C-alpha cells in the first residue's frame, strides 16, 4: 500500500519571495452549518459503519511519473508528477484519476493512500496527481489544464500502464472535487484555448467528494462571520479565480467567477459524464449546498447525477491537518462501496 511522503521541493516557494500562505492560514472554519435540501439526495448515516480493509488483490505501483512540465507565473518549469496503482488483472483496467485536495494551496499526490488502494483493489487503475496551486501564481484555468494533461498522458501511455482508455473516470476531494467537476463539465474543452476540444481530456464519470462549484457562494451555508471572510481579495476563492497578487475580489471579476463555475460549462447538447457527488452535513469548509446546486444543474441538463449526503460528516480531507476522526465517515466500507459501485456501473464498457 502506498505511504504518504514529503511533498516535492519544486512546490516550495522561491526562498527570495515572501512565504506563501498555507491552507490553515487561509481556510475559514464555519461555526455553524445550515441544513441543505436532501430531497433529491441519498442520505447515509455513517455512524458505526466498519472501515475499509485492504489486501484483497495484488497491486503494482509506479511513483513520481512526470506527466507534464508547465511553468509557474514567473516562467519557471514545474515538473508535475503522478503515482499509479494498477490491479493484477488479465485485461487492461478502467482508469480512475484521483485529484487530491489542499485548499488550492498544496497538491500532494500521496494523500488518501488507503482509499486509493481500496478503489484499485476493486479493479481500477488509480493515478494520483500533483497540480499547480495558488503559491505558484496559478488560477483555476491552469489547474484544470493540469488535470486534462494528466488524462492525456495516461491515455498516451495506456499500453505501458495497462489502462483501458475507453473507460476513464475522475475522482477528487475538496479542491480536487472542484477540479474534477470542472474537468468533467468541460468535456475536453480548454479554458486556456477555448477554441480547442480534445477527446483525450474527456471522461465518462466523475466522483466529487465535498468539492465547491460556485465559488461566489462557497460560504452560503455558514455563519455571517465566515461569509464575510470570503468578501475580500485574500481568501482562497478570490485568489484561485483572480490570482494570488491580483488584489481583486470575486465581486470585482464576475466574468472570471462565472467562468470558474462548472455549471457555466454544462451544455445540454454535450454528452455529459455521469456524476456522483458526496457531502457531509457538518462540513465547515465548503457549504454542503455547493454539491446540491451542481447536482440540480446536472439533472436539469439531462445528466446522470447522484448526490449522497453523509449525516454528521465534516470535511473529510481535513484529517490531514486536524483530527483523523474527521476522515472516518469517508473511509467506511459503505461510503467507499458507493464510489466503487458507481464506477463499475458507469465504466462498464
């Protein structure tokens, strides 16, 4: 099973520059979370559910594959790496590209080793990637391009890696959930070159764990103080849309904020991927209504969308910074089997 390792040095700031803010410095923790509508969702109580176990199938591992070398805002090369788990099967395995969270501030491909291994043992090749983040001057456009480039790399090397390129899904948590929702909604279209559409950057299915959608309302379910913290230019949403040093709020740049919303890219004429959206009712980082508004928009556009609400669950990947108990509802066998069952259904060939 893959073990977490130290993040790559390439993701550190230039020593001559001011230290970039870290997730804990810029993430706002709500003191209250309003209930969102669950009438079109599946409600699950994870209390007392058994945790996943591993060892059901042999996995092969590859680490530190460089899938692209884009530039940061200063023109410096940024080697982006991925790790890959491939199950021992007779046929090429369907691909699941995992995009980790990190508040748009970090992107550690080593995160979620147990749940990634569980999905791989269910019969899927699971790649986990780094992508450019706010400290490197990145906006949502470059980060989405990184996810698309990872898909292109994996498809180009499918025979080498043992991947079935006809069956490809995205899976992300938190910031990664937002990025996979954006990538799925775009269907291979580029944000950096809007005239370009590449089928190798499209997928058949998307799993979004507690990701944002409309960054202008990311705090809509929270207490007034937390909502006010998103009105300035120094919060993660504004920096990720406009750039770390832009000094612009989301209200200052409504066109960019709209472009950063996956709902803006849904097209009824487009063959949208199937979506599985999961959120906890006690999430203090991303309002639970964020997955609800995306779920409702997907259904309005004729997409296959399922939303699952975990009662009492918080923001799962915050177990890295806080108490590991926060992550337990997200690693139960019941929760993870909802994901693997969805992947089997939507990637059946």
